């Protein structure tokens, strides 16, 4: 699994966004322990699918550094509100359906190595909440699933974020990306991390064994007068 540094680089390249912006968001998430934590360098924690989704949602939130934690938590926890088929609402979830944006994105990331036909739209209003629509295109047409902090209006039949929510705000800041971003993050998370160790074996000049296969680096003490 990838280190946080590799996940940051791969995500920045796939979006595309500046490396500094993605790195700053990851730093905020690490500071709040919202992603896997351990150490640095070869001891750094391996990133999981959950960590990748957390980073992606945090970036989509467009939140300032101090608001990354609450904004990301709110967006990931948004419940499923409705399904869409070819730009029209065609169903609402059962009361027992507990799917959230976070769990669905993690499932998408884990269950496929490619994400052709997927596109995601996430809208945020830092004072009021947000919404997301996850679209998947197939031979049957384009189906979408709406997640939101707001309930849908009774009788709403067109997925317009500015009119379909009960008590929704008058504007959203919207981020859109396609399945190529998920595919890049999946590849990054699945790539093994090489955790090499440098072993030092001390020996004297007269007993140095250059054929010792276990010695990565030999540190020798030279005889007096040797330069």
C-alpha cells in the first residue's frame, strides 16, 4: 500500500491540482488523525482506500485549513437521498438504507481497478452543508445517486442542486471529477511500499569479509597510519 507522500503525488497528478495544495490538505488530515498514522520515511503508515476517499472528499470540500476536518466529516457522512436515471429522479432509498457518500466511494475504490463511466460531483456550502451525485454510465443509460445533508423536496423530479433540497442554500461551490481519479488513487493505494532497512556490520580491517551476503554496508576501522 502507498505511503501518504505517494498518494499525495498521484492524486495531485490525476486531478490535476498543485502538489502544494494536496500536500497541505493531507497535512491537515494527518494533524487531526483522519488518515492512517504511524511515522515518517520507511516507517510511514500505509494508506488505505478509506484514506484515499478521505483525501478526495477533503479536496472537494474546498475548505480552508482550519475547516478541513468538520467539512470532510460532514460530506463523508451524507446519506443517500435518491437515485437518478437519465436526468430524472426514479426512486428514493428505503428507511433502512444506511449508505453514505463515504462508504459508497470506498466500495467503488476497492471493488474495481478501473472506473470508466464514473463521474462525481460534490457541492459544498461551508455554512449550510453539501451534496454529492455519483454517476455511473452503462448500456442502460446514466444512473446517478444523490447524497446530501438536506432532505429532498416533496415532488422534486429534476436533480437541480439549487432547487431540489428542502431548506437548501442559494449557492454551492462545486467540484467535479471522473473515474480516472479513482483509478489513479486505487493504483496508488495498491502499490506495495518497499520498507528497506540499512544494516551496518562492524568489522576490523583484517577480518573484513567482502562476500558476506548479509552485510549491506561495512564500516571498517583502518590500521594506524593508513590513509
